[in-house]
C-alpha cells in the first residue's frame, strides 16, 4: 500500500481507497483508520515507526476526505 518507510500511498492505493469511498459513504457506520509498518526503520530521519503508522493513517484519511467521505465519520 505504501513504499517502504514512506507515508505517501502508491497511486494504486489511492485509487483503491477512492473506489471504496462510494460504498463507505452509503454506510451509516463510523470509521476507524489505523496505519501499520514493518520493523524496518522509517525513511525520514528522526521519525519512529509509531509516527510513520500515524502518517499513513492520515494519508488514507485525506484520500477518503478528498473522495467525499465526511470528516465526522
């Protein structure tokens, strides 16, 4: 979904999130987004895997928001 050590999603990942946003918008459920990493060091100096996983979750959230999913979900 993301290049190793990076929080910018691959283009195909963005398209996948955009594709599911239509279905997500039709559901009444609240959303919970979490990011994950492997055990490798993150790509940015001084960044921890905790921060990288949060950055990845926020990147997914931004794609959902840009695709019309309301922020209060």
